[in-house]
C-alpha cells in the first residue's frame, strides 16, 4: 500500500467530519430562523424569512440527528457510519419534501438553502458509501 492510499481514508474521514459539522450548524440555524421567522435590516436590503413551523421541525430533527452523528464520528464510535447514513437519508428525504412544498413559491433564502444543501447531503452520502476509514 502506498503512502497516498494509506492516508486517503483519514482525509475522507476528516472531510466527512467537517461536512457533518457544517450540516449540523446549517440545519439548526435554519430551524431557528423558521421557528418564529426573522426580519433583519441589512442597510438598504432586508433579510426576511417567514415562520415555517413544519420546516423548523424537520430541520431541527435533522440537525439533532447530525449532532449525534458528529459525536459518533469524532468519538470514534462503532455506530458512526450508521448514524451518519441515517442523518443523510433523513435530511435528503426532508429536503426533497421541502423542495416539493416550495414549488409554489418561497423566500429567496429558503430557495437557495434547499438547492445548496441537497447536493451537500448527496456528496456526504457518496463519501460515506466509498469511505472505508469508518469501519
């Protein structure tokens, strides 16, 4: 085994850990915005995100599952891969549902958020499927 191939799993595991932390923060942040809605003046512009309770629930649950997954990944638990796969599958299903629910219209933030995060979740599940460093 070459030095490069020996280090590959650790690099992929580090990327999975980073993406999992990113997903956790992004989901919990979006959930907090959707709990009551938010309107923030940004100079001449306004960030306006409406209250969307179903989105807050799904994002909050997904964020919590990702938090558990992040713990498992950083603590080296045997169930880290299972937790991570479950987190990604739940988030992908939730975001597909969210995209369908917003087809008739949504806020600019929510539109971009769904279309950015879904590919991030898909990359995460591909990395988990190809990484042998979590075994």
